[in-house]
């Protein structure tokens, strides 16, 4: 490798003179009275393994999540007794600590500047007990509602994006047998769907502003080629226009250059014998795109998937990750310019097996794109930490119950940390909560009960947490594990 190329390395207030009010029930008693109807109605924190759904119509919901949802340490865990506090009074645990002054003092666990209960920090300056559906996400709290939405045909691909600027993402599902893309609004009550006719089968779909007008568009790919349907900002689209022919095997959007525009990246196959093309369609504004084959040669003899684009060197250019054409490793091609790559990878990561899924993932919280990789036959996900421009540390293995089919990322629990989602062979989607740099624990799971069509993680209901959608390739529903903090 040439020099300079990437390398691999291993207040207290006066007492009122007014008569004292009658004793107030304890916080715990009042919370129990409030919560009982909810618990009876939903069973949200009592149901064991409620993620399995045996039926239901559009938008049918089942509450629950893996383990005991909403669990948090009780007051007995710390040897303390819960109870309400007189406004501005001392908490009794510490020298002069005043609950409600906005300062966390000795003896207080929290102080949000008021004496309200059920707002995350209660009137005794202790956290509101974790409860699913209370609107306050607690790290580690497992609160999800399972929503099952019927589709007009079997799904093959997913995308997500905020089509109308309302703060929640719309789920896009490719259903090739009916020549259309289904848009699902999970945040609506009830859940709504809209079908966008493409006039051609679509197997892959993405939502992004590729026409450079500030409005998200619909990008689709299928047997006939790559298509773009411009959006109007209200979830309505113009008729799709074809950018290129060839069967689309993989489709994503990425910024290939520092211009801030979302470009299109597609893997296509054509001809007999089959040739493979990795092509960037550089956005120039409107429906004008410049197609650039990712390699100096026009085509490849072998399927390069999985393929991902990320800025591995910090220069603002999208670099390319793909299967190494000369072996079973993962190749990194460093961009010399927008969509300009050499014939051979600048770095090959030998991970012991062929890659089947790749995603950029911030595994250590430093903001630099690290890698999460699924390997053929391995019941684990391999995480590689970026150690510098185009360099990665030694692989870290995160055990799973089955080999990986697809990967996605998102903040699943509201702690500001990007977590990992792994779709596994057999139909299980495993949600992995990141607990520290390159450290993960099982958080929840979703079962689609069959071969996986794909998975996506996005905030579909506008609560700030990532929801997870997946589907069985042979079914006609999509299952969404919706956050319920």
C-alpha cells in the first residue's frame, strides 16, 4: 500500500401561618391509584414476552417488551422512604437541602425547580418511578408497543424520512408484486397508509431530498432501474422518472462530496453474463443527476454487496465499503474526489468470513463513523472502532443468537447514545443497547416469524426515540416496535 494510505491497527421558605392542610396521600399511593387502570387496560409492565402477535388488523397494537418493562430501582433499594414534600421545605436528608430550588443538594437525587409529581423529578426530589407510557424515558427502561400494519403485497425493502416536516418519519415499504411503494404513518391514530404507484416493480426504496429543493423525494429501484419521484412536502409525489436501467440490488442515499447534497448510490446488475455496477448519481438540482461508476472500470465480475458509503477519512468525501473482489474480506476504497475510486481497495479488513451486512455506527460516542459488520455464518456482530483517518482497531465481537441478515442504528432509549439493531436469520430482530464504548446489552426483540425482508430504525412517531420496523419476506404485514416511554 502506498504511503499515506489507511492502515489497519490492531432555598428554604418561611412556614405559612395558615391552618395546615389535611394529610396528603403518599406519592406511591397516589401513583398506584392512577396507574391501576392503565395497567389493567394495557398490561404494559406485566406481560411476559408480548412481542409475538398472532393476528390483528391495520394498526393493531400489543403493549410490552422483553423482560419487565418500566422496571427501576424502588425506594427500598436505597433504604429510603418515599413521601411528598411541603413546598420549599427541607427534604430531611442532608444539611439544609431544599427541594424545589433547582439545585441538587446533599440528600437529593434530582431537583427540577418545582414540587410537581410525575414530571420526571417528584416533590421529594427523587426521580419519578419508571412507568411505561409516562412520557419520561429512563435509561434501560424497556417500553414498546407492537404495531402490525397490513400491506397489499410482500415487502422487499424499507426506507424512512420526514415527508411533511411534522417531526416524525414516514415508513416507506417496497412491494414489487404490485408496482408500488406503501407509505405508512405510524404517528397517526389510527395508523394510515398511502400507496404510491410507480408503474414498475420496486425492490428497494429510500426517502431523501435528492432534487435539492429542500423537500424529501422518493427514490426507488427495481428490475427496470433507478427511479426518482419528486415530493411536494405534503407526502404527494410527481410521476417517477427513470435515471438508469439495470436491476437494482441495493439502494441508499449518501453525500458523495462536501456540497451537502444527498446523492444516490445503487448497485445494479445487467446482461449475460451478469455484470455488476456500483454507481453514484450525483445530484445537480432538480431532476438532473450525473451518473458516475464508482470504479475506473465500468463493471465488476462479482456481486460487490454488501455496500456502504461513509466518510472514513474526515475529508468530506464519501468513501466506499464493499466486499473485496479478490477475497473474502471487507474492502475500503478511499475517495480521491466525488465518487472517484481506484480499481483495488486501499484497505482490506480480514474478518475471518465474508461480510453480509455493513453499517456506519458510532460505537464509542466520539462522533466518528465506526463500523458494524455481520459476517457469514457468525452468530454475532463485529464492531470496528475508527482509530484515525481510514484506520480501524481490532474487531470486537458482540454475541447474538443467530447470524446477521441486516443492520440498522438509532437511539432506542433516549440516552443520546446510538444503539444497534440486528436482523437475524430466522426472523428475530435484536435491539442492542450501547452501554459504553464498544459495549452492548440485549434491550428488546421483535419476531417477524420467518425470513427477513429487511429492517429500519427511525423515529416514526415523533417522540425522539428510534422505532424499529421489520417484516417477513413471505408475509403481507410490517411489524413496528414503537417506543412508549
